[in-house]
C-alpha cells in the first residue's frame, strides 16, 4: 500500500508540475488544445475543439498555474518523505477533490466542456477517496 500511495502521489505531483509549466510558459489555450488533441487521438473523437481563450482567462489561469505547480511540488515532497508528512495527505486529497467539485459546478452552471475536461473532472472526484483509503492503510502500518 505504501508503494502504491507513494507512486500515486508522485505521479499526480509530477503531472501537476508539468501542466502548470505548460500553462505558465505556453498558455492555457495551447495546453488545453494539447489535452483535447490527445483525447481525439486516443478515442477517435471528432467533435469540436473548445472555444477560444480570451486574454483575461489566460491571465487568470497562468496565475493559478503557479499555485497548481506548487501543489505538485508539495505532492512530490510528501511522496518522497511520507513518514514525515503522512498527515498532510488527506488535506492534499481534499484540495484535489475541491477542484473536481469546481469543475462539476461549472458543468452544471455553464454547460459541459470538451470530453477531455469531463474525464479530468471524473479523475478529480474519484481519485481523492482512493488516496484517502490508501492513506488510512499506510498510516496504520506506519504507527
């Protein structure tokens, strides 16, 4: 369980760092289009791409990308020194879950996004309970 939790946190952290760097340096629209293109390649989906990203949205998302990158760094640090940071894991899972809740609210209020982002929402809502379950098992083992 320890190895699975460590790998999951590390993978999520590295992914967050790379996504944050992409948004910061390439822009939100380029990053989103890359995800949408990957989705089309994997699934054969031929629907429309997402709408254009106005300058205000790009500015806002580049700002939040720095925070997302910091979250990723924290996940990597926790994964590499789990014994010292074990009690942070439920909080980190809760933050990730809150992001999924935000996507769900957007889905309900504004409408469905590109399917790639719906999959991200599902991951953000389903993965945190798995992380917490693994954490509970690992915490028992470490005590």
